[in-house]
């Protein structure tokens, strides 16, 4: 399992690394999901500010200093693939918490929308709003939504977050595992929003990392 995890991370990093310089020249938002340039193992999470579901500002650094952290980026409660991933994560959340991890789920949705999601579920996961896109940008998982996709979402009544120039942005679904220094120990980022790591893989990686902390 350990070797499999290392190989998977190395391959994924190689695929994404070629576009890294270009994306960061554009402020950390890539032109497409295939061009995202996420933080790599050994790098550190940004010192950004997010909002809790009740609108209270919170420092990401302050949160990650408390205990090892699993950071999950998802598109929003409107995304069925994200909802399915969160539901699967719910099945293992107690085991993750018992291992000492906290789980932060970050999306570009507003605190008001997160509050609705929070009332609909009973997660131990902390839902966080990054409607200003600072954390998504700094983690390197954000990308601009093309016009045809934007029009499709609008027909569904989905409102996406926008950057300073008014361009719509989504995060590529991603998972990062951090130590209490905020250092990335493991990451999984896939530009295909339909593909998510299984709950079993997430739990297996958490167990390996915990044993090495």
C-alpha cells in the first residue's frame, strides 16, 4: 500500500507539474481543469482566511496547527459527485477522527449555502466557505469555467463564484493531508470531477501517515 501511494503521487505530480509555472503566472487559477497546479508533497498550506458556515472568519493556519488535517476541496452541495464523496467520507469520519485527524471541507459556496448543507447533514466535517477563492487559488486547484459549461450551470440555477475580473471559477476536486506544520504529506487531485478517491483509500493513507507522525 505504501509503495502504491508513493507511485500514485509521483505520477500525478509529473502529469500536473508541466503546467505549474503557467498557471501561477495567472494568479493560481488555471485556464482549465487539466492545467491545475496543486501544492506538492513537502510544500505548505497557505495562510488564508476562510469563513465558517455561520459567517465567522477563521484562519486556515490556526486550524491546521491544532491537529493533522484532511483538506477536501469540493465544487458545491449542488454537485452529486461531491455529495456522494461526502457521504462516503461520513462512513469513515469517526475512524479518521479517532486517528487524530480533523476534516475540513472547502468549497467556493457562500456561508449561507453551507449553513443549509450543515442543517441537512450531521457531519463531523467542518464546512468552510472560500467564496473569495483565496485558498483555492493558493492550493493551485482552481480553474476557469468555460462558457458552454457556465451556460449549462445557469440553466440549472447554479451560481458559481467569480474572481476579481468576473470570471467564474471552480476547484478541481482534491484531497490534501497535512501535518500540524501545515505541510502537505499526501495529495490527490483529479481534473475529472467524476472520479474521486474511495473512502477506503483515504482511510488507508491516513493510517500510514499517522504511523509515521
